[in-house]
C-alpha cells in the first residue's frame, strides 16, 4: 500500500472524510500534549530541578523524538490499537464512526483540561473508538483477546507505578545516604533532568502511536483493507503527530503540572528522582509489550508510592481520589458518547 502523502491526498478525493479524520487526529494529539505530556515533567518542576519553561521545552522536544524513535523500535502499542476493534463493513459508515469517536474524545479531553484534571486521553480515545465500533458492528466490533490488554495496562500502570515508586525511593535513599546534602541535591538534579527527557520520550512513544493508529485505520479502510491497518507508519504522519503533541505540551502544560505533583504530595529532590524512575520503567515495559497505558496513571501512581513510603498521611488522597474518579467515569462516558455520535453520523452523513 502506497502510504505517501501524495497517495493520501489522492484518497481524500474519493473519501473527503479522511481529511476530517486527519484534522481530528491532530486535534486529539494536541489535547494529549496539553493534558498527558506535562505529567512527564511534573516531578522535575515540583522538586525545583527544572524551571517550568525549560521543562516544557524539554518535554516538547522529547515527545517529538519519542514518537518517531519508538515507532522504529516497536509498534506493539499500535498493534493493540488496530486489533482491539473491528471497523470492517461499509467504508463510508466506518469512517463516519471513526470521526464520531475522535470528536467525542476531543470534547472529553477539553473538559478535563479546563478543570485541571489530568484525565487519560488514552482511555478516552480507546473508549470512544470502542463505542463507535459497537455502533457500527454490534458487539462483534470488539475483539476481547486484544481489548483485554487495555485492562492489563490499567492494572499494571497502577500497581507497578506505585510499587516501583515505593521501592525506588528506598534505593535512592540508600545510594545517597553517604553523600553530603549539597552533592546529593546536585546529583538528583542531573538525574531528574535525564528522567524528564526519558519520560517525555516514552509519552511520545505511547500516545503518539495510539493517535497515529487512528489515522492509519482511516487510511487502511479507504484502501479497502478494513481497520487492520499497517504499522509501517509514513514519515509525514509521524512528523505531523509529533509536532501536534509538542505544540499541545507548550500551550497547555502548566495547568496540569500544578495538579499532578504540586498538590498531591510535596516531594524532595531525591523523591522526585525515585518517582520518575518508577514511571520510566512502567512506561517502557508497557510500550514494549503492547499495553496501552496512560502517562498520568503511571506518573500519579508512582508519585503516590513515593509519598506513601515516607508517610501515607502526607499524600493528598483527596486529589488522587478526584483523578481516579475521572479515570473511572472516562470509559463509560466516552464509550457512550462515541456510540451515540457514531449512530448520529452514520444516519445523517
């Protein structure tokens, strides 16, 4: 299949909805950059290892690099996105259903961003396209053997993030116990900067593939290949999505940074390093095994693990509870929105 930009333009002549889907993919990727990407740098900012502006620029750059770089290393997450839903059938109706799912996901993400809640764009997207697939093909629109990886990812990100954060802070404290406070702080700043770059890379790797997968579904369906897609992403699509996620990070990052680390628990520099290490490992394992996870899930649970190791009472569980509530309602809310919008779009257009 010719995946050049010229071929894509040619397909748009037959299926104008492809252009709409690409615009929506760009939109939802920008929203992800504004809502999820800042979680990667939240601890670096809250522990004063990086200035907010420097951290946002770092995140923007490494989100770009991560999306492109990981796509050449592994497309496991994209494979899960392709395989968990079934959009086979009438091409026009399938494209309309995809449009509906994207619109619902963008709307939900904007609401959460406005209220400063780091809700999972990954989960809203997954729920939205699942609802749309059900609207198109009934329960046959869901492939349980692949969709269950989403549940694995949720459990893994919460449990592993918390446990790794808890254990990492013990390890970091053991390593630094013979250092002077000044040397320990300087060491932590260096490692926190490295971790911020690594986390931004991995966020781009995770979320970038999810959103590019939607564009690839649309392209594949327009070529008569169903929604199985082709994980050989064209460079033009990677560049567009990379720029979108980086742009979103720059324009919307500060609001989310505040609620993730600065309000949940007060972290020392060495604790920030531990939280970042826990998040890095969780995201890396998830990306290589094809589990779609949320950066906000991984980051938040790791921060909570670090805080709980010191004193569970120092963790602002009310803030954590607010975010967990948002995560819990995201699946049914976005699934229903995707289903209803898909039915409307398929009927009217």
